[in-house]
């Protein structure tokens, strides 16, 4: 079989494992990479390329960065590459039907959940936040809906208690890349029959907002702990100590559940082993934390410079 001409569309770090897999497979020829325009970042607001762009440039593959994927001039440029297949992984724009219809084998997407569960922007974080013990990756043939296309293949993986969004992200990126490379040859030769998603089992994973990281102490400790894991490293779990106008922002970087009871949000004890805070059920022991503008410290070191006393409230 002659190598397939593949266009890859992706932006986030999650995309890089799949692009690397496509570049290394002799059965596939990546003829172009499409990614979001460079964005200003950092204190100097210097334009910064996406991780996918950097990988594509290193591989000497042409890079396209349209403002809008539905612009006719961009679609005309895509046609010049005569793609057999388009692969989309965490690109960041809704694709028009005219683009989905462009390659003869259609467009495949690597989605980091077991569709139809957790369609949408943040399936990794919400799988952990919802207390799921298993997730996975899905290779889907794209349609015009939001992650609603027919399923080609899936692979499962457990969510371990020690997992957070960063560790699960890395594992799913690797799993997705491997499953993609396995799936493409069988798909293009017609050996895989796609299966429609059962709509009644669907759920939605909304884009993460900064405020999602704020701890609601009236929730059970297990729910708070799950959200802490889900929102590490971003936006991070955080809470406030003190009263207006002297509120102190505390970011939580290490925590465990403990079998204690006490008023929600109240510090029950604060010593070298950690800061135990009452929750809606049981309690949370904070073992690493950081005040705004400060460094992340073990609880014993933090308390040496920032005394927190039993009876104080976090909110």
C-alpha cells in the first residue's frame, strides 16, 4: 500500500504524542500540520508557538495557522495537499462540514474519554473530579457535532488514587497515539465497522475555569480530594484564609483524606504533619501549600512563617 497523505490538526501538548506516532510510521506521510496561531505569553507577551508547531518544524513539515478553520482560503490551501486522511487531536476549533468532507477517508479524532461519556473540552479533569475509577481513549470518525461521531476503537485504563490531571494526561496521550496508529490501517481498508454512539449514555465535560479550583468545604472530603487531583496542576485547588480586606489566598499542592469530623472549613489541627480542615463529611489534611506570591512548602515549613490556628476558618 502506498503511504497515505495525512494532514494533522492539533495544538495542545496532548496532541504531540499522536503527531510523533504519525511521523514515525512509514505507511503514513504527514504532508501538513495545522495548529492555532502563536499566542502572546509571559511577562513580555512574546508570541509563543504551540507544542505541535514546534514538533512539526523540527520534522520539517509545512505548518498552517489559520485564524478560522472555516475560511475558504484556508480550505483551498488544504485541498492542494490532496489529503487521504485528516487526524485531529486537541486542535481547539469546531471544524466545518466542508473540511470534514475534504479527505477521501474523512477525519479521525483522538478523544481522551470512553465516548459517549465526557464529550467536550476537559474529559481528563472531569473524569477525576467525578470520582471515576476508569477512563480511556476513543478513536472516532468526526461529524459536525461535538464529539458525536461514530466510534472506531477504544482502549481503557484505570484511574489510580495517586493520579492527577497531569499524570492521567500523559498516560492517555500515549495510549491515544498507540491506538491511533493501530486503527488507521484497519480503518482505511474497511476492516473496522464504526459503531454509532449511544446517545442515552452521553455526558459533557465543560471547559475548566479558574474558579473550578476553589474548594467548597461543605462538600464531602472525598469530593474535594477528587477535585484537588482533577485541577492539579491547573487551575490548582485553592482557598482563602482570613477576612476582608486581608484575605490570604492559599494554593493546595498536597492533600489526603482523614477520618476526622468538624465544622466545614474549620481548621481542626495544624502541626508538622499537616493542616486538618473539616469538610461536609470527614476532613482533609493539607500537606503542601503555597500562599500568593510565595513558594510551595511542606505544611510544617509553611506554618513556621504563616501561623494557622485551630478554630480559624477557610473559605
